């Protein structure tokens, strides 16, 4: 028998999941909008989702963590620029990802985490940290520029 608390939990998980899926949209009004015009606090994560082992660990340990999902849903604009080898992406998304890489990840490092605050990019090295540790790093950067 499902109790009221269990229904409430299931509903909140469902809503979080939907918000999570929407947060992985392009983060801009259109995929081909001016990607250099990032004004809000933005978290950019460059991944190779189907070939990069550290990227897969990042996905499993952080990007799918409920605490991280809640944080990016309510606190910061999140953009994942994925460069898969097997999965097909639309031409608009490929264009957007390439432009973001030109601006913020010219060396093509994966995974690559960047916080853009008031147009100033700051890299956060990925070293298998937890979601809580990554959030703390992001907060530290955001508070440093206020």
C-alpha cells in the first residue's frame, strides 16, 4: 500500500526528473544563438558521453545525483556540451557545442567543467569528486565574483 508520504516522494522525484531533462536542453533561446553572450551564471560541462570513461563516471556520480539535479535546476544555468562518437546529434546542437568548445575548451579536454560568471570563465578540474564537492566548488567561484 502506498502512503501519502510515498506518493509525495514519487511525485517530487518525477518533477525533479522532468526538470533535470529540461535542464539538459541547450540553455539558450536557440541552439544557434550567440554562444559568446553568456550573461547569467552558467555551468558548462564538456563531455564525450559514449567514449570518455571519466565522462561516464562524471555522469554516473554527479550529473545524475539528485542533489546536483536540484542545484542546477534552481541555482545556475546548466549546459552540457556533449561530443559523442556513436550517438547522433542535430546539426544545431553540434554547431552550438563546437562554438562553446572554441570559446571555453579550445584544447578539447574531456571532461571539462567551466563556470561562467559575468562573462568570466573559471575551470573546475574533475577529479572524481562528489556532487556535493562540485557544488561547493561552483558556489565558491560564484561567491568570489559577487
